[in-house]
């Protein structure tokens, strides 16, 4: 069965943090559902790049996917008040599905009460609220993957591919895109 991943697109998202995972997951054969948190399918990121989502989040609120992925960016501030996101994260955690958050998006793990017993990382700008964040580009702990920011988006995306499709698939894609960095490991 083809894995399905939910990419949450919110106004002000960090474009590379969404596009890198979408691209690499599609290469891996994952069905990526791109959900707009807004009322329309066109969502503009922090740098003015507009993506067309495949669905509205409001139409998918009760669904459970193999993974839910949250890009960061300044739009995270408005998402922190969005109960749909909190419920989505909790639902995926309760069903032991992959929850992946990059940049400032791990703040939503805090808001959902999911950060307490996991190792995680986040953008340094979140350190006031996420003081236990590790200074690592990507951290994998159980069914959680977190990453620091735009510069770590490819490594983050490959970690998500590995979690959904296996290390062999991630390695094949990494080779095909000339990615030469070491593979991310789970915390010890």
C-alpha cells in the first residue's frame, strides 16, 4: 500500500522546508497530500512563493495519514492558535504515525503537549520556549522527526523518506540528487 503523507501548508510557511520533503517523498513513491490551512488552495510562503495545495485542511480534519509534516516559517505564530493543528498532531501521535516538524514548527509539538518525553531539535529562535532542543540538524526519536531550519530541509526530507520507505530508498534518492552528507541516526 502506498504511504500517504500530509504536508500542512500555512500562510508564511518556509518554502524550502515544504518543497524539499514534497519533492523527495514523491520521488520515493509516497502520496503527498498538501493541505492549506487557509480558505483557498493557493498558499503563499514567507518569500512570496505561492504553492497550490491539493486539499483544504478543513476537509481532512478526521483523517489519519502515515505521516504529518509541518514546515516552519513566520506563519507558525498564527498556527499556534489553530485547534485543528493541535488535534491533528495528537491524533497522529495517538495512532503512532510519523510526526515531522522543522524550524519553528516544533513549537506546535509544545502546544500539543507532545514534546515532553522526546528528544527534539528546532530553530534557535525558539530556544526561549524549547530550551531542551538539541543543537543537531535532525533528531529522530520514535515516530517524531524534528529539524532546525531551511538549511537542514534536505536532510529532514531524507529522514522522513527513510522512516516511511526504508533506509535503502532514502539512500537511493540521496545518491540520485548527489546528497553526500551522512545519514541521520536516532538519538542514543
